[in-house]
C-alpha cells in the first residue's frame, strides 16, 4: 500500500434526511508519511441544520459548486489511492457516492486501526492529543483531514510500521450485533464505547468490524449477515 486517500465530510445532520455539504480529501504517501495533494469544497445546498456544530453558514452554500462537480473532483483523487481512510468511515461512506470512490476499499481510522498510545475517548481529537499532536480547530472537513494526516505522520515518527497498520485495517469485515437484548444504562455506555451504534429500526446495537475481532470485545456478539 503506497498511497491512501484521507477523507472527511460535513453534513446537515446524522439522520436519513441529512446531506453532505462539505468534503475534503488528501492523498497521503504511506512511505513518506506526508500529504502530496489535497482538495476541499463546500457543496451547494439550501440549508444547514448543523451550523451550530460545523459552523458553515447556510449563506455560503448557495454559491458553492454543485454536488456532481465536487464528487467528480473527489473521484480524480480516489483513482490515485489504494484505499480510502476516514475516521468514522461508516458515517462518511453514507454520504459519498459510489462512483466517487472508484471502487477503492474503506478503512475506518477509529475502529480498524490499532495505535501505539491509548486515548481518553474515541474522538479523533483525544486520539491526536494522546500522541502529542496539536489540535488547532475541529468540525470542518479539511481541519479533520489535516489532523488525521498529522496523526499518521506522528505514528510513523514513533517507529510504527504504518503500512502494516493500514493493511491490518483492510481485513475482511462483517456486521456484528450485541447478542444480549436487555441493557441498562451502564451496559449501553459500554457497547457504545466499543464502537457499536444503536439501530432504532432493528432495536439492536450493531457494528461493522474485522472478522475474528469479536473475541476481544467485553460483550457477547453475533454476526448479523
């Protein structure tokens, strides 16, 4: 694996009605642990219900490039990469059209990779700080892509085999659900801390993860497919 595409999106929300209003990507050389090219753009839309989170004024979106133009630009970068890496890949993948990924596999930088230092939470900011990577800003697509790039650079500087780490993230994956159906607040917090998300329609906690990794979890799970 020589080149990865770091990707992040900003959206109008998290539910099924949300749309992507910003995307940022950067080609990252695994050998040199450095960004070689980057691209970021707002995406034309009429509103932004998540402005209080991402701080993107809705007024800026009216004159932004149309979605097909932006995703064509992303595809030009994806074509040059061996894999796409996003910190919350399952979330970002929902908003990126398949044609923009050029069929490249996804790696979740949060769930699929093992880092040399433990963090106080599952957030990218906490993980970066645990590795002494400074955080200047957050909640904009390019800021998070830059932070992820600097985290990977730091990991390699610490002597880790970055390529082996990323290849491990490409292991075959499957969707798993928590086997136990009855949960109290403490148990819900435990499964959430281990990367599971609540699916209200199916009334179950689920997570897509590497096959064979279930035995390391503190709760019993079963494959859902």
